[in-house]
């Protein structure tokens, strides 16, 4: 909750002290494109003095640019497939593309330098992309599938798990709570520093 509020306040700061003084959405397409790139690149630079963060910001600006140019960035803000169990083929395709682009940009965010990111990307798009991985962590894959199902079923809530299991019988509901707590301790491993503490 703290980090969510912190990101909201940070976004508000960028809007009030950078985006609006630059002219905001007023003016022609060129001004909107320029302001969007400045905002995203500066937000990337804010994360650290490394070219990788600037590339990460620029990529996010590039990805949102079609919506900025076509003025559709304020549409489709509602929950995907709201009130329905499954998304349409179009919605599914949009989710896959959005997720893929976001993860691609995060390669630069997590890389040590540009060379490291390029090397990583070159390995992804090599012949190994079409080979079956030699290491297949079945239990991890199962956990990912479970988390994806929980996130999808709870997508209309602020937190996906907020109302998950609320209507279950108490023993089953408490069993789920204890299982989550046990999993947190089991998979915690060595202490991991939160990524933003590095800046």
C-alpha cells in the first residue's frame, strides 16, 4: 500500500512540476509527443544515472506513442473483460502484446549496462528461442499459473486476493491464509533487497 501511494504521488509530481509546465496535452501533436518523451525519459533518469534507465524510459514513451498520436490514450481504461469470465480474442492479444513490450523494456531496467541488455536480448532471439529448455521448474510453473488465475479472477479489485476465498467456509479460508504465510517463509530464501532501495 505504501509503495502504491508513493508511485501515485510521484506520478502527480511529474504531472504538476514537469508535464503541465511543458504545456501538457495542449498544442499540436508535436508538443504532445515531445512532452511525453521528456516525461518518460526523465522518469527513467530518476531511477538511476545509467543509460539503461534512459532507454527503459524512452522505450515506454515509444510504446505509448501510437495512443498519443491517435489520441486514444484515455480510452480503454476500464478493467479488461469486466463482468465476463474470459476475454475476447482481441483483448487477449492486447494483453499479450502489452505484457511482452513491458517485459522487454524491463530487460534494460534490470541490466547492468547497455551491452549486458543487448547480449541478453540477442540470446532470447537466437535459435534457443525454439528449443525446449533443459531446466523445467515444474513447481514454479505451477505457482505462476495459480497466481495468474488469482490475478485474473480478482482483476476488478484493488488487490486481486482481497476478496479471494471470502465466501469460503472458515476452515478452508484459514487453511489458505496459513498456506500463503508458510509459502512466504518457505520461498523467502536469503534476504533480498527491494530494488528501489538501490537508488
